[in-house]
C-alpha cells in the first residue's frame, strides 16, 4: 500500500480567468478538455476537443502530457482518465486534479482505474466538503492509500477491467436490441389483430 501523494505528483488544472476564457474559439491556441468529455467509466467521449484562447500566457508545465491522470475535484462523480491524446497545448480547468504518476511504480491506467473503484467512491464520499458544490481537497487525495502490485500485475488488472467494460456495453446493447425487437413484434401483432377484426 502507498499513499497516492507518494507515487504521483498532484496539481490543480489551469485557472483560466475571464468570462470568455473557456469559450470555444475555432482558431484558439489551446485545446481544452472538459469534465463532460469523460464518461463515468473513464472513457474519453470525444477526441474532437474544443479550442480556446486564454486571456493570459499559460505556463508550459500546465499543459497535459501523455500519461497524466485527470480526476474531477468537484461534484459527486468519481471518475478518472489516463490522458493519451497526442494533442499539443491541451489544458484542463481547475475543476480537475492532474496526477503525474511515477511510472516506475504505477501505470497511469491503473491509477485511473483505482480512482474509479467503489472503494475510492466510498473514501471520497465522506470527505467532500461544501453545501452547493462539493469539493475534494488535494490533501485528501494525496493521503488516500492504494495497493501497488508489480507493474505486470497492474497491466493485467487494467486489461481485465477493459474487457469487463466491453462485456457490459455489449450486454446493454443486446438488451436494448432485444427490447426493440420485442416492441416491433408486439406492434405488428397489434396491427395484424386490428386488421383481422376490421375484416370480420
């Protein structure tokens, strides 16, 4: 077990000042990843990120690097994404913590997976602060303990989690298609019975 703060550097996303700082700008100099771009399962919902034009210069270390783990620090959603897009000058706002793990000890995808577990959700549930907007403190994230198995085991856990997610998505699609098929059959049966009655 290890505290997250000991195996990853944790910082806030960029503070973008000004009312229009995050307004989409087709020719903006930066890409911007929003909380809504990440699913509850830690999947990126789109690779077509919006562009923005910040009102002030952005420090280089605030731009995302491949392998950074994004974790929302506001609201009640417990999700996390291992960022892997090959886009230059990509930012997230202060609604995120950006974790840069020591990859000699922990895989970014494994860290993101752990932050999405029920164990993590229960941990943060009792620590969120705020009445209207619930916030997670950086210190609470840093002090959270997580298991650190060997890297090859972490890789297998991540792969198994991906397979389980794929299986769940397929099952949901099958359930939907079965429901749609049944609804179509019932609608046809209703129409046919109605036509037969009219012929009598």
